[in-house]
């Protein structure tokens, strides 16, 4: 595993929020760079429109900024899907969380930064970290 961080959608949402105590921490994490996949970008667009009330132009601009800091988003493919199904069965994760975990592993990241899974859990060498604990 590399030292890279894989960002779950919530990190991107907080980085683009104006009035959340996690925003500054999320921005700092993103400034250090990391990895995302197309699923995370899709989820970001959906949540940014619905919960942050961003216009489509603002979403597009935010995604372009994310891509400057995370320049090689990983695609979804059938092997990621197959591995995610197995991971969902094994750990009882949702398919969406499993797709993120598998994408992070396949990107050779050492850490998945998310609030959605158990902090400190290690899955096949990938460490799950909630970067917002204690805020």
C-alpha cells in the first residue's frame, strides 16, 4: 500500500461547505492531495445540489477544483463491482461503501478517509480513518 489517502464523499462535501466545523479540516486534507473515484464525484454532485444548494455551474467548478488536487480519479469497472459484492457479503457493508473500499484498495491507498465506516478498522491492509473525530 502507498501512503495515499482515498477520500470518501463526505470529505469533499465538508470541504465545500461554508458553515460546518469540519470544513477547514476537510479543506486541509484535500490540499494535501489524494485519490477519488468516479462514484465519489457522482455522489458529491448529487449531495452538493441537494444539501449545499449549489448550482450546476458551482458543482462543475467544485469538481474541477477537486480534480486539480486529486488528478487521477479511478473509474468503476466490473472487477471493482465483483470485489465490492464479496466485501459487502463478508463485512455486511452497503454496496456503496464496499465500492469505495475496493476502489481505495485498488488505487493502492493506505488510508480511506470517511465518517461512514468504523474508525481504525483495517480491511486487507487498508486503514479506515474518520478525520473528523474530536471536532
